[in-house]
C-alpha cells in the first residue's frame, strides 16, 4: 500500500468533507422531495456543471477511450449513481444522517475486500480486525430504541443502506483502472449521463416519469444548487480523483472520515441526538478504520 500524503490522499479527504455537507443538505431536501426525483434533479444539475468544467479542464479534444472502458464507465454510473444513490437517499430519509453516516463506514471494508479480489491489493491481519470493528460499530448504532420504528422497518432500512454502500463500492472498483488511464472529468461526465438515463428507465418502469419534471417539483432551488455543487459535483470529482491518484484501499480508508463530519453536522445542524450508543458506534468504527491504516 502506498504511503505518504499526495494528491490522491488530498482528494480523498476533500471528498469526505464535501460528501458530509451534501448528506446533511440532502437530508433537509428529503423532508419534502422523494429519493428518485431528488436523485434525478441533482444529477441533472451536476451534469450541467461537468459540461461547463470539461473544456476548462481537458479542452475540447475527445479522449482515446476503448469500448471496454466506455462500457465500464457507463455501468459504473448506472450502478453507483442511478441505483445506489437512490437507495442511499431512501435509507437516509428513514434512518437519519447520523445513523447513515455510521453505516457508511462499511464502504471502506467493502472496497478493501473487492480490491483484494479484483485489483490484487492485499489485507493484513489488523485490517481484518478493523473490518470486524467497523461492522460492530454499524450494528451498535443501528440498535432500535423503544420509541423508534418497528424492528422490521428499522432492519429493512439498515439493510437498504448497507446494500447502497456495497453498490457504491462495486461501482468504483470496476472503473479503478479506467480512472488511472483516462481524463477525470470525462469519466465523471460519462458516469453522470448514464446515471440520468438509468433514472429515467427506473421511473418509466415504476410509472413515475411525471415526477421527474423539475417544473413540477416543490424545491428549495438555492439549497439544491449548493447541495449538488458541494455534495455531488465537488465530492464526486474529489472522490474519483482519490482513486485515480492513489490506491483503492488508501482512498477508501480516507473517505471514512466523512462519517465523523456527518455525525457532527447532524448533531449541530439537524439536532439529531449524540447519545452514548451512537458515540460508541462512531468510536468502534473509527478504531476499525485506524487499524486498517496501520
């Protein structure tokens, strides 16, 4: 595993900070905007931002991208942005930002396991222990209180959140080699365009195309623009940049710092409780992340 703090590490930490802010903003937007329309409109805004950024960063020349690389980028967008983000937003509405922030700690173990299988990166004994601690933190923070929803509903929401995180990990591992070889903003643009097509297909299958009309949405547009710019545009570019310029393991581990920011922002901004159980879950998860970088 590479050591030192370089461009990839800076991007990974920047992504964690931007994503945490985005999660808090999306939680506020989710109070009145369902997950599918919210995911569609934010991705549509980000596609426009990427289209503006593309000539500024890479010029107008088309990249020399193979059919396989293009296919992987498209599949990554469908899995990681269309499907995973919609499921994530749904779980976020049901569980709250703080609890989803802890569940997000599973992202690093998922990426490490997939990197081990598909990228040839290797785990040490302490990293295996770290995986167990992160999982324990997720279980601890997800324990139901008597005043909360039914056990079945809570378990369903937790499983939905975990599945969303797994899909995000799969989506990034499948394009790790593509990111290393191709321009960053181009790959981001391809992923986002494919995600929008995927969301249109999902809405069509569910008979909900009319809900994706931005003109019919009751939206706080200023809040949505800020959320899309920070929580998706900047976060995604930094996130992909981390995987482009450092190993998947290092990027995933540094991304875990997002959970700290999410829980703290949820406590300070959304007034979500910071009880001993949640703090214990954070502690276990962070201890696990710490063991992964030893």
